[in-house]
C-alpha cells in the first residue's frame, strides 16, 4: 500500500532560510517552526534551494565538532539535492531514501518545491497500511490487545479505498488481516493450553478462504484433526482452542457465525477421515437441502497447524466434483436461490422492511450470488484456485461460458464489490457502523445505471447456470 502519491504526505509549506544566515538563526527557526529540516536558498535565486540542513547536521556538523554557531548555515548544508516529484508514488520516495541513505526529500511540482517529506512521514503513512496492521497483530499478547487494533484495521481499509485499490487487492489484504488474527489467536491459545496432543489444521471458510473479505464479516471456521484423535482424551483441548479463537475473533470484529459454522461446533471439529467422508457424501449423495449449509465448505483454506490437511481436502474436491452431475446440479440450484435485485422493468427491487428498507443488500443480492455461481463452474472444471477472479480466469480458459460472458461477469463482480466496499468506507469515515445495504439514492446516476447493468449480467449468468447444469 505504498501506492499513494508523494503529495499526500505533505502536511505543510516548506520552511526555508537564506544561505548567509547563521547556524544559530537556522536552529532557532527550526525550533520555532517545529521542523526537522530546513531548505537553504541563495538570496537572488528563488526557484530551487541550493541546500538543506537537518537535525542530524546540527548534531554531527555543529555540536559534535564544536563549530561556531555564528558561522553561515551554508558551511554545514548538504548540496546537490535529490528531489522527488509530487506525483511519484510513496514507494518510489521510500526506495530513493534507502538508495541514497537520505531521510529528507524536497518535493517538486512544476520545478517548484512544495514541501519536504521525511522518512518518519513514510513510516506514519505506513502505520495505516495492511502490512503494518499484520505485523502489529503478531506483536500483541492478549485478546484485549488484539481487539484494540480494530480501528487500525478500519483505517487501513478506508485508506485502500481512498487510494483507488481494486476489490481484489482490498479483499486479499482484508483476508490476510483476518488470517493473521486467527494465526495469532492460535499461538496465544497454545501458549495457554499447551501444545496440541495430536496434529490439527484450523480452516478458514467462505470469503476469507477466497481472499474476498471486507470490514463487514462474520467468522466461518472449522478444525481438521489428525486421525489419531481420540475424543475422550483430546476433545476438551481442541474445544478450548476453538472457543479461545472464536471468542478472540468476535472481540476483533469477526462476529460469531449465526449458522454455527465454527470449530466450536463438534460437527465441524472432526478427524481428517471424517471430513473426507463428509465431502464424499456431499458430492456422491447430493441434495439441495444437504448442500445448503455445506456449500461454504467448498471454499476452504488452512490457516494454522497442518495445512496439508486442507490441501488433501481440496484435492479430494477437485477429483470428485467434476465427475458428479447431480452434485453440480444441486450446487447450481442453490446458487440460484439468491437473485439480483432487478424487477420486471429492470428497476431495483428494494428490501421491504426493517431498518434497511428501500436499500439493496449488495452482498446477499450481489457479490454472494456471483461468488456462488462462479464456484459451481470452478467445481465443474476442477479449478485449482479459490478467489472468484482467479477462478474466473480458469473458467474463461476452459471455455465453459459463451464468448464474452466471462469478462462481463468479472467486470460486474468488480463493480458490485466496489459499490459495497465504498459504501462501507463512507460509513466508517462518518463514524457509523458499516453494513452491506446501499440505498440507490445515495449513488450517482452513473453508478445506478452501471449497477443495473452489472445485476443484469448476473441475472443472465444465473440463467446460463440453470441451463448448463439442469441435467444434474
């Protein structure tokens, strides 16, 4: 997330002094203005500075060598300045600082210095980045400390939106943050309850496994235990671990799953052989009812412990799913349960009651159904990847969809995702709790038209899904 422009780091006009001024005057000006650097100009030549001094120069070139403070500031200034353009990326400024071992860079716009950025500005900027949040997570030593990072998570999310990151980058960054919370909670749980008596794998399910998270998400997780697991001897330990992680996630903004798809539920805390039986049964003996609850398990990722268990389950799915038409048909029927919010005359169909009246749930009626139908096609071809955009790339390569429909679906998913994401970011900035419910009147005419087009693409994709897998 060092992709922001350099000018976003500038907080004030540059402070400058003439090269003939004394070192004492320069130090006094820096103190009064509370700056760590000072640009030096040659009186007659006002376009570009001829030098710069910093706090470090005052220490090394004045105090350390006992230089007379009445000598001109030009005696201690650094010359041959290196500048950075206002529209360069922050990471370019950071690389320039590393390469040249400089901590201050004057910023140019149309050959005029508009400010000076310091390494500390880059560090402060990065304190709101997803990478910084992730590194902070692993430094916390309790659930309480972890929960105090929630505002940083929100700031990082808003910042990515403001920097025009796309939904794939934002979804992946937020999923990485979510995984990191899980991993740190697992470490803290093992510190509390001791090392695991048998190997296990902690699974992320749904949007976290697909790298498609936002700031509005509940927790969907499960546990795969080694086949040497003995419930009488070991289950108390694993229930304790599951409860600790689940409570910790809830404290960190990942609310408990209302459908109880969590490792605290004994059904979803089972040995590997039992999990293999689950998946084999879902695929070999499918019914829409049976798959209604279990479709989320077809997006799974190992986030802690023996992640090879998760790989084995994904291999089993890839091997069995493409061969079973009835299974694909049942998954397709479930994927058609949630329809886009378009009426007969292509008008938006709004929520009818409750606090979200006259709004559209962009997850339940938008990104959710798109992810569902992409998942069906991905299962049909034994796709290797989990992310919806990555799956679409494989689906397009496999020629599953009519020509042009794949790129259309990708653009529709991006548009609906970004409407949802921007809505959440605006709520956070306004100090309101974020949600998925967008009121069409809050959108511009352009956004409304494009959103209708995106929902129409989803509607057409669902019709094609019904046609393609109706024999199942």
